[in-house]
């Protein structure tokens, strides 16, 4: 557990300390992983899928600020948790997780 914390600590510092840390982290992941042909396809696919899910959640969070519906936030949390569990289980089996709309967009990006 401590090793995982030590590995992710620099990422957390970049994200929290810089004014556009989230955007910088997005650019690093997008340019460094998804567009790099030296990185294995499975890693690029999952990284790009994670970035697109993050973008979708950011858009949904902005919509929830405009239209504050409390119940919808709980549904989105459960939906996101299900996507996370499904993606992890598919990756353990070595299969690309098929998420509607997201997976199709990932294949166009890679």
C-alpha cells in the first residue's frame, strides 16, 4: 500500500499545487500514453478510455451545478462505480472493456 502511495504522490502534487494541474495531467496522459505507439495497445486503450470517462464526468458535474438534482448525483456515483468494477474485471481477464459511446471514441483516437 505504501508503494502505491509513493508512486502516486508526485501526481497528486502536480494536480493540487499547479493552477491548471488537472489539465496538465490530462495533456501528459494523452500525449505520453495514448499517442505513443511504443506503449502497448491495451495500456493506451485503457488510458484513453479513462480520460474520456473523466471528461464525461466533468461535463456531468457542471450540469449538476446548473441543475442541482440530489438524486441524480447518487445515481451517477453508482453508475460510475459499476463502470469502474466492470472495467477492472474485464482488464483482469485481458479483454477490452466495452462501454457504449466511450469505447467507440477510444478506437477513433488510437
